[in-house]
């Protein structure tokens, strides 16, 4: 059976490709999960419309991510931590702490999007990468100071 893919599917291909699969696989898995359409003329036109809508949605998400990145570049956050002798931090500064500081400033960023290259275990100024979108990364200046 020939089907048209509605979504990128790793085992078969990308959106809009016409692929040939076994009948049962198409009827019982791909079509009910809305991964594919049967390959008929009407469905080809419907898929083209879906592609246009998806492209608009992705471009809007990218614009929003770029705007948020521009705002975050201007922000600097301060994290107060307890220190011991020789200014060593007890533990380290985590992405959760950074996310909470950003939330206090009015930016709701998921902690999993915050990329810390090396554990922050000393006082100082750090540049933290925040992956907002697959193509957009913002850098936030983070000050780690004693409590």
C-alpha cells in the first residue's frame, strides 16, 4: 500500500514523501496514529495545505524565540550561595537555581533548556547558554556571589 507521510517518521522518511508499506502496517499503525494518509489525489492536496500551515507555525516560533533571545541577552542574574573557606561553594550552582532566578525576573525558562558546560563551584561571573529553539541560543550573564 502506498501512503503519504504527514510527519517526519525516522524509519520511513520525511513529510510529504510517498512510501510503500505493507497493508497491515498502514491500516493498523500509520493511519490511526495520523502519521500517514493513503496515497490518493485528495490527500495529496490536503497534505500540501498542512505543509503550508506547519511552515507558518515554525517561522512564527522562530521569530518568537529570536525576540526572547534578544531580551535574555540584556538580562543578568545574581545567585547568592553559601561559601566556606577560600570562597568554595557548598555544592554547585544548578540549572534549577538559574531557572528560578530567571523566573523572578519574569522569564519562564525550562531548566532543561539551560546548558551549563562545567559545574559552577566558585564565585564569579559566568556566561550561561540557554537553548530557546533548535536554531536559537541566548547567553545570560550570571553573577555568583556569597550569601
